[in-house]
């Protein structure tokens, strides 16, 4: 647990995050109006102790040169509690950030509602959450850094609404404070639950990092989340690669299906993590759904791919000992994917999905967790998403877990990637009660990248070279960056209508034109 005796003040934290000399306070003076003598004495003592007139400070500064609005709690001022004046100060700051088009960084450290002010203080959380919602709906990033401790109504409102949420190492973070729990139930709260590191393990926060790294991490994330026309232009400058990089070979020269399936299952085949290392910059990994679930089979990140800022979500091969089995994807992974879709939609960022899966999780937990429904919701979200979408078919593409991330404005495939209704062995078992005819069935189903191109499911194929040659990952990055920049430049309604039409015509006219 963080040592409260060495607690960083709100102002010191802010000054450590913003560029030197750039901090500008927005706060208007707050008058003492309470008639309660005890509360008045507490307020006066808090003011004397902190040099502040309320429990929050607000203002703006530059973070690595970028203008950013900041709000932070001062825990030494009545435990950082939020009353009417503090709530009003927060709302005015959020509204100003929205009006001025600024990203917002919040650093709460609070026991929650100010008990001395009662129910009216409790309701402040509603208007703060409403202001944050308006800010996000304006397409502006909202980052949260949870400090020790953050509990109660603060965590249950503006502390849990970030596009990206980090926490202070060892910080106590929870809805019900331990002291309240013990008073109400006569026993201590289970140790280790309301700790930042446990929240990270359970997909409630994206990172645990010291305050000294906050500026660096926030700047990297904002370089993607605040991407504008300059980012699209950068993608176009890096451009689609020369035509020979992505030109498909003649259909009859395409490799046999067995070769592609075997190549896609090699233990040393690069996955989404290797793709990001080779083809992306400014990568910030996110963790889980942000709502208490995490699935190792799904990677979620902010990144620039080929110079274009985007949200990336993809199947993570991990280090599974059996590549044919891979890392199964469960309902929590798909809910994390839908979180990435929401971020892309809210901020108008291109969405890149990476398909590389041996299939969905087959278990009681997956069924009871609503796997089929999550696949359906992913499909519905993707076909209607207002943001530009591009799918990279990187390796295996088996079953509903692959389909859930497939619908997109444009689909790019690695040469040995494939897509099928089930793993080929499963299809063979259904049709012939044996897995021995898997490759024969796969060939008949048209699962190869060349087949997918011929049927209008894939728009472009990128050659791979030899198994040990990973230069194709950089080529993929250039292709994808250029394609995403071009998609971003299109009218949103036109782009979404074309996407719906693309999948409406599959199986109708036979082939969808790229």
C-alpha cells in the first residue's frame, strides 16, 4: 500500500506532469458559507493545512508540448471529499475543457462524498459524470490516474469513465472503503482486493505506474487519441507500398491449402505483438474491459501503424504450446474488443482488427458468460461503427471468434492466412466423422487467402516470403497505414453505407468489388 505519509500533493503532482512554467490555474475563489460551526472549523483547518480553498484544483498546462486540461484532488483537504463547491469547480473545468477542445487528465484521490454536506453533495457525482460524458461525446480524450486512496462516489463516477485508466502503485482503490466495511459488517475487508495491482490483473485499470512516468505515458497515449488530419496525412506520406509489395499472384499459383494452414500454425509465426513491434510506434497497451474482466486471448492497444493513429484489437497467439489450439478467445475477450470499438467510435479513430485465432473458447464458463451473444454484438457493432475500419487477416481464422473481428471497410490478408467456419479438423469431423480429411475439406470450402480474394472477402494479399523472413510485417504496416489514411478521408456516411453493402452482396452477385 502507498505510504500516506509521503503523499504527493495535488499541486505537486500537476507540476510534475506539465511542462515547466506551463501551468495555469482555472479556479475561482470559494467563499465559506456554511452555518455549521464544526464544519466551518474543519474547512478553515483544511485551508490552513493545504493552502487551498477546496479539495480539487483545476487548470491547464502542456504535456510534452500538448495543451491539456487537468483536475486533481487534494486528499489532505478533508480526505479529498467532494461537496457542492468542489463538484461545481469540477464541472466548470470539464465544461471549459470541452468548449476549448482540450483533452482532460483527471487525478482523483478521495474518500468520496463529503459527509458534512449530506445528500446534496452525493448528487454532485451525477453532474460531474454528465459533464465527462459530454466531453467524451465531443470526441475528446479523457485520461484518469487513480491515486491512493480513491473510493466511494468518486470512483463510482468520474474515476471510472476514462478512455485510458492508470493507477498509482499500491494505491487503495475500491467502492466501499475498508473502514466503512468494518464498521458496517464487523470484519476487515479481504486484504489485497482493493489494490491497484489486483485491479490491473482483473481488467479494471490499464496500467500501474508511478507519478514520475505519468507525463510520458499520457503524452504517448494522447499522441494517438488526439490524432487529427495531420495523422492521416502522415499515413498518406508513408503511403501504400509499391504495387509489387501487395500484388496477388495468379490464382493457380497460390500455395496449396495444406501449406497455408501448416504455416499459420508454426510456433515461431509472428502474431499481433510482433506485428506491433515491427510496424507500429507510440504503442500503449490497454488491459481488459475496464469493467472487471480480462482475457489473455485479446490484445487491445492504441498505436500508430504506418504513421496513422488507430485503435488496435486482435487475437493474441501468446505462447500456447500447441499452435493448432492457440489461445482460445472467450466472452470477456470479446467484451474487451467492444471496448476498443467504443473508443474508436467516440474519438473518431480508425479501428484495426487483427484476426489470428484457432477458435473460440469451448467451455461451460464461455457458454454461461454469453459467448454467442458477444460474437453477435461484435458483428453488429462492427458493421455499424462510424469509425473507419480495417481488418488484418494475419494467421488462423477459425470459427466465430474470427468472424467476430472480421467485418471492415477493407480487409488485408497475409498470404498464408485463412478463414473458415470451423478449424478444418472440426469441419472434417462433422462431414466425415474423422479429422483425416481436414485439408481436403478446407480446399473445398475455399479458406485460402487467394480464395477469399476471389470471392471479395479480402481486398489485398501481402506476400510473406520464407517462414523466417518477417520483413513482410513492415510491408503490412505500410499497406495498412496507407489504407487507413485513405479510409479516414472518406465521408463517414458513404463509408458506412459501402461497408453494409459489401456484406449485403456476399453470396448475391458472387463477388464484392474492392
